[in-house]
C-alpha cells in the first residue's frame, strides 16, 4: 500500500541583458513570464484547484522559488492570487502543501561554508516570503534540483523541517545488510528528518516521455497501484503542463482525469511530504 506524493516545482530564472552595462533583461523576463503564465501557471493552477474541490482524497505539493514569486508579483499578480486560492481550497483537508527552498534556486548548499550561513540565509528569506504571501510556515523542504547529501540534511533538520525531498542516489540503496526497496522512505543519518527520493522513471513517464509515449490516467494509476514499497515520490516541473508539453499533447486532460482513476485503487493513498513524515 504505497503512499503517493505528487510534487511540482515552479521556478523562472531572471535573464541577464545582452548589452554591456546593463544587468537584468527586464523586457525579456516580463515577456517570458507572461507567456508561461498564460499557457501554464494560471490554467494549471486553476485546474488543480478544481480537482482539489472535486476529489477530497487528492493531494499535491508545490515548491516555488523566491525568484519565481518575485516575478509573479511584478509581472502577473494573478498568479499569486491563484496560488493563494489553491492553498485555500485544500486547507480544510490538508490537501495542498507548499515547501521551503533556497530563495534564489541557488547552489548555496554546496558552498565551502562549515556553518552554511549563506544557505541558511536564503532559506530564511524564502521562509519569510512564503509567510508574507501565504500566511504559512512550511514544514518540508526541497533543495535546488533536489540535491542531497548528509550535511545538507543536517542543516535542514537543524532548521526545524520534518521532511526533505531529493533525487534518488545509488548509494542510498547499496551497502545494506538487507535489500532496499526502490521506493523506500529514509531517515537522514543522525537526524529525525524523513527523506523522500524521487521516482525518476515514473515521473519522467509524464514529464518527458508523454508526447512520444502517451499514457492514459487509468494506465498510470494502475502502474502506481502495483508499486512495492513504502512511498512513491513523483516530482515534476510545473511547466510541463502547458509550456514544455503544449495543451494539444493532452497533458491537461491527463491531469484532469488522474484523480478519479487513482480513486479506483483502494491501496493508493495520496500523501504530502509532511503526511509521510508523520
């Protein structure tokens, strides 16, 4: 009976201006953000808000970089409003979880910095941004590009988080006395922090392979129902819905149909990272 976590990342970089003497390319940043907001951020967020209301057992997790939120406030405040509406729609049954991360989608966790001061400062900045915009204090964390090592886990645990998302690493499953399930949930060494490794294969079936090898919501739900393990962490870039994969690929229809198909399998339990940690 696997716990299934559906996680989406929202980030939009700030592009540098090609002309000498100028810094940020304001016109290009605005143009790209508005385009992606129309194709992806607004319609996909509204879709999930509808699904949360229609399916009480459906849950999703989102993580948004501080840079993404800054651009949303500046270029298209409606994106912030729709995210607030999504969070509110899931508030009664804890169906929506927002995460903390590095504010700048940076590599600060890899700096040669024994006290991780820059990393902690960026996380604190992000934490304040989430509190100001959404009125919450996240209890789960994702590092940039889901990078993980035990030192990062120690710092994240010390900052009070309950769970940490990461990319799957081979050494997590080796050098154990007993075989380890490919869908195991871990506890970070020396801490109480719960670690959720991403199932790359099942995630990429939708995020990358969907246009070339389409899968129906029923088929995908059946794959998840056959999983052997404690938890299935599925991670996606939010922009695969409408931007990387255009609407004519059927990606909106896939996500619209998935909750009802998951409900057909009694052994599938949707759980956000803090649910898994508890």
